[in-house]
C-alpha cells in the first residue's frame, strides 16, 4: 500500500514540478510584451490569450501536486484535535461525498469540451488566432491527475483507519531548512530576532511533520 501511495505522489510531484516551469515562460512573455508595447509601440495581438492559457494550465496542473503534499487550504478549527482515525474517517466521507462527484464531473465535462473544440479546431478571435483545443485538453488531464491523487488519499485514509497512524508522505523540498540558512547568514537581522525566527520556523516544521505522520489527539 505504501508503494502505491508513493507512486501516486511521485507522479503528482513530477507533473507539478514540470509544469511549474510555465511560470518562467509566462514571466518572459509578459516582460517582452510590456517592452514591445510601451518602448517600441508594437503590441502583440495574441499575448493576452497566450498568457491566460499559460496561467490557466499552470493553475490546473498544480492541483494534484498540492493534494499530494497536503497543501490545500483546510478550515482547521477542530480537525487538528481529532485522533488520526477520526481524521481519516472524516476525510474519507468528504472524499466520497464531495470530491469524487466533483472531480469526476470536471474530468468528464472537460473531455467533452476538448472533443468539441478539437472537432472544429477552435481558435481565439484576434488578428493572430491561437488554437484553443490544446488548452482545453488540460482540463480533463488535470482532472484525471487530481482524481488519481484523490484515490490515493482515500487509500491513505483506509490505511490510517486500519493502523491508527497516517502513512508518511514523500518529502519534496525542505523549505524550512532554506529559511534557517538564510536567517543564519543574514546581516540585516539582529541575533534575538534571528533566534526567534529560527525557533518559529522549526516549530512550524515540527507541527507539519507530526500532522504528516498522524499527529496526536
């Protein structure tokens, strides 16, 4: 079971990191367009549509990555005080009642939108039309990836109900370690503020690790 969980997380992480490079392309596209528009007075007709497609693709393809690393926003008023089995039972019910129908509908309707767009070779309406169907294909693809990761999360809930502890997630990036290194080498932070910031960062990291491992009641 642990291998299945980590395989799904590896796929979601790889896809998320691969599509994250679109932010570089988007930044370069906007910078070049701003220079052309205001410095050369040569605006480009298709840049607005292209930037929307790049941002939309980046946003959609990050969904599975965020789910794999428990990064989605949760209204945690009581959840953190529950025992792992209670958390798992609540998560499993919410996945079945809300997640599965919503993501299944997104994937199905997204595939329908893509097929219709592909059939007519849909393009944007401007002086330099861009094809829309590749962008619409991202909808069912993102839905399928989130659905895969969601099924993995449901399996994680079942495993927690059996064992009483949360299965460990794959570690991605050690952001807290980077923060500590930057604070330790900074010349613009006094010693007391540096110490407090490092302790606060470690506390946040410890809490995250405990929640990842199942936490306590």
